[in-house]
C-alpha cells in the first residue's frame, strides 16, 4: 500500500479507494493515520517495537527519537521510519503494509 500525504489540504490516497485527511505540520504520522481510521500496524506507540515502520518514499518528517535504536542499517538506508515517532514536516508519500493486507 502506498499512501500519499499532502500537508496543505492533506490527502491520503488508499488504493483502490480515496480518503482525504487534514494534517498540520508537526502532527504525528501514526496518530493522524489512526484518527482517520487507517489500519496502520502498531503495538507500543513509543518507538521500541518497530511494528509501525513504513517506507518514506517522498517528503520530510522530523524523527522524535533516534530510529537507529529499532531499525537496522539496511532499513534506514532504504528510507524506513517509525510512524509513531515521526512528525510531519512536508507533503509525504509513504509505503506501508496495512493490518488488513497481511
Ligand atoms: S508502534 Fe512500536 S515502534 Fe511504533
């Protein structure tokens, strides 16, 4: 699943449907997705389990913790982030496997 987040009138596109979200700079990525009913995988919500990881395809986030504590070097190099500890900075394109896709 590829999800497109746009910061202004934030848009989250879920194939095959389309869902629109409103986010502001600084909003938490996981909390915002869950608030809008997206079945994003998560467990701890404190940046320790890695379940919420997703691939940042485009855009910028502010990490709220050091992702190296949870993600390995290959994942970091591939652009993986932890949604539960990411603050939105710009429009985003994110790839994640949703709970109903597994
Ligand atoms: S939910 Fe555990 S690291 Fe994000």
